[in-house]
C-alpha cells in the first residue's frame, strides 16, 4: 500500500455501533460470544476506528481498568479487515488511539493514564511487539477463542 492510500484512511474515535460489524466479522463469528463485550457501554470506555470511504476497516476498544494496582487502559477487540492486514492500518490505529488516550484525564484525581495492556492472541504477538509492547505472562487459554498472552506498553512518558 502506498502512503497516499493509507493517508486516505481516517483514524478517529468511533461510536460502538460503527465498529461492531467489523469486530463481529473478524473476532466473534464462530466463537459463540456476544458481539458486545462487557463494559463496551461504560462511560469511560473509548472506541476507535479506521475508516475508508465510510467503511470501518480497523477497530479497537479501550476500557479504563487497572494493571498491577495502577490505572491502565485495557485494549480489547482490536481487528483489521482481512484485506487491509499487513498494510499499516493496525499500527496507525493503535498509535492514534494511544495518543488520544494519554491525553484523557481518566485516572484518579483526573490524572493521565500512561499504561496500556491487552490479552493478545498468540498470532498477534509479533504485531504488538513491533509497536513497542512486551509480553508479561505465559500463555493462557480463553475458551472458544484460543491461546493468549498478556502484553503491556507505556504511553506518554511512562515506560514499563
């Protein structure tokens, strides 16, 4: 993909309804899970999408959570449409979401939350590592979904 084609994609905050179809198609179908995750409609949950001509080609959600007792954003439901994978959409979406999340004052007393974490599917570990994330757990199984590991990444000035 040329840089121009990637620049034609809009990376922005999204409403839950804008990302559900892609999430369902790429992550949920065949698992028996609900298309909405617990917490999707919490007022502190943020959703992000990559849109090409009005069609969602990438998505992720971030739930305000904790990591080892500190406030953190849990990245969940990240997906890129099959025909857009390997073209930089996921990397740019993750970077844009991280840049917006670190600016929010969602932590205790209105502080900035400077840590992201996720349960990454094993095949996605290399992608996250290329984006500066690191594995912090051994493998574990999520029923009907498959093997995962936990990963973390600092955002803003934080390093983990």
